[in-house]
C-alpha cells in the first residue's frame, strides 16, 4: 500500500503532534480548523490501535453537514473509501482492517451521550455552542485506560470573550494546547474566498474582528453600560510618555482585585489637553490585593524602573476616605496612598462624593460616541480588565451598572465580575474634566463664589 501524503497547513504542526488532553483550535473563518481536526482524527484512525472517536455538536442534525460529510469527503479524496464502512443513517465510519470507528452524537440528546462508552477521542465542532456543563459531561466520557492518548479537540470561532472557553484557556492549564489561526494560515484557501470573506465582514467591527482577525469578539446584547465603546476607536497600542504627568485612579474593592489604573493626558487634535489615554492597569489579586501593595507596584513600575519625574495626580472612589476595618485608626485608603507615595509629591484630586452612576455613564458615553467637548479616550491594548469592563459591563433597568456577581471557585466567596476598572475610570474622568462634566449635566459652567466656608475636615 502506498503511504498517503496527508496535506496539512504548517501552522498546525504543533497541534498535530500534541497529545495534550485538550486541543482548542479557534480563530477566523476559513483558517483550516475543521479540515485539520478531521485530518488529525483520520490519521490517528489509520495509524493507532483501539480507537473510538466521538464527533459531536450541540445538535446532532448539524453533525452530518459539517463533520460526517467532511470526513467522508477527505477519505474519498485519498481514494481509500474501500477501506471503510460508512453508515449514513447513524453517521458511523468504521475502518474495517483495524476496527477503529467514528461515532456521532448531539448534546441535546444528553441521555444518549451518558450511555456511550469506550471513547478514545472527541472532536467538538463549533464548540462555542456548548455550555460548560455540556463540555464537562463530554469530558467524563473520555476516561479509562486506552492504548493511545485521549484528546478532546474543540474547533470554534471566538465569538464572545465572555465565554467559558476563553476562561478555560486563560487559566493556561498544562494539559491544554490552544491555537489561534486566521485564513492567512491556510495555504489551501483561494484568493476569491479571501476577498469574499473580507468583503462580507469588513463593514461590521465585531464580525471583522472575529472572522477576519480571529480575535475574541463581543456578543452585543444591547444593554451595555458603555454602549459608545468600540475596539477600533478606543483601543490602541500606546506607551508611557515620560514628558507628561501620570494620573492614577483607584477602586478599593479587594475582590477580584484592588485596582489602580494609570492615565496620561495629551493634546487632542485642536491642541487642548483633552486626550485621555489609559496606559496601564495594576489589578492585584489575593494575596497582594491591598492598597499598600498596589502603591508599591505602581512605584516600582513608574519610579524605580522608569524614573518618572513629570508629576503625579491621584483620583479614586471618594468612599476610600472612610476609615474601615481594613485600615488602622485614623487611616483610610487615601492616607495609605499618600503615605506610600509621599516622596513623589502627589496632588490629591478626590471628589467630595462620587457622581451619580447614570450621569457619569451618560457623560462618558458621549465622549466615547462623539468626543464630547473635544475629549477623547484611548485604552492601551494591554489593559485587558479595563477593555473587558468597557465592553461587557451591562446596565440595569435604571441605567446604572449591573453588578453581576460571580463565585470564586477557590474561596467560595462572591464578587462583582465587572465594574472595578471602569469605576476607577469614571472617578478620574469626571474629576479631571469636572467643568466639562458640570456643563454636560447643567448646561452651564459653574463658578460659585464661596465665602468663609468651613474647611472640609477630611482626615487627609
Ligand atoms: N489541509 C487541507 N487540505 C486541503 N484543503 C484545505 C485544508 N485545510 C483547509 N483547506 C481548504 O480551506 C477551506 C477552509 O478550511 P476549513 O473549513 O477547515 O476552515 P475553518 O477554519 O474550519 O473555517 P470556519 O471558521 O469558517 O469553520 C476548506 O474548505 C478547504 O477548501
Ligand atoms: Mg470550520
């Protein structure tokens, strides 16, 4: 028998040789993910003993068009169909010589899945359709001693960065190999297909991000708090500018992290200091989630490493003025900050009270949407938490931030998933552009003379 030359895109080489339990192939349209998965399964079926592969989608009816037919077509293209037995009704493929087989299932018929035994490998096509519990159930099917390594291949377009597949990848477990590809990784694709793809998706920011660039998208629900936020307009690669002061802004929630976002302000196109750029975020989790540790990290990055000398301004949640159980008597978060950063001579710019959530949202959305009064916002692409917040934070029926709670798997405690970095952004933007904010709310600039008013008795 002449050996078969199995054509594969070279990008997928490491995925081909990987024997990790989880192989996640995600990315843009036409990048060769499905072709690769089918070919790897076919290769293993022809070269390794004792296989029973499960090909699966949420709905079984879709397995035929996308997986069964693809496998059959590939087998036919190598002119080896005679080595196999195909059952079209059940979508079963058996390699007659070895007895290796491929069987199909749909997750909606979960009872049937529970009764399937002896599985040695799984391919989930369009894995995005699965809920985490579907995946966990599949995972359970792949157990016991097998002659060859057991692997679950998931192929999908990364449609929503809020998906459990991304959370799983972000944890970077040792037994997971993930690979991101785009059509540029696919040498078998023709020019016409590429042109069509670009033409079809380029008008829609989200689609072009997912299907052309293969990056994580955003499932719009229509209820986003920062509905004016857009990746193309507001995310960029920006770096620290030593000539400009630093503006740092705090949110003091300790879970999931204590937040300090680092901003600088540069000239806008009209030469006004109104281009707000978030260059960094310092979000420290347990056990470093204290105001003191965050200050130490900020000092290390910007003073010890970069030798910053151009000035420092501090903003944050006015509630940080309250003494609380975390700090010693006579201290609050801002006195801690002042003590920790004292020798850097910061200027404190803390509002008396936090502006209303709805009104600051309206103000920031009008900056995001139409550069209100010449103010613009750019977030550095490395600021993942902040971009997540601006993208995914929802609003409730009253137009304020919907503080969705999630459970910490390790501690069992609950915390608010989003809202911390963007709260810090709100405090900064409404303070630094306070007269624009006033004008936005009241339609006039306020100059209120104050005679002989008692000085505020803030303890800092
Ligand atoms: N190894 C290969 N050999 C031959 N042709 C290939 C190969 N890989 C990809 N192709 C060609 O590229 C096209 C796109 O590949 P495929 O369908 O696997 O992309 P995909 O990443 O699964 O796309 P989508 O995200 O749209 O599902 C195929 O229809 C096929 O023509
Ligand atoms: Mg595909």
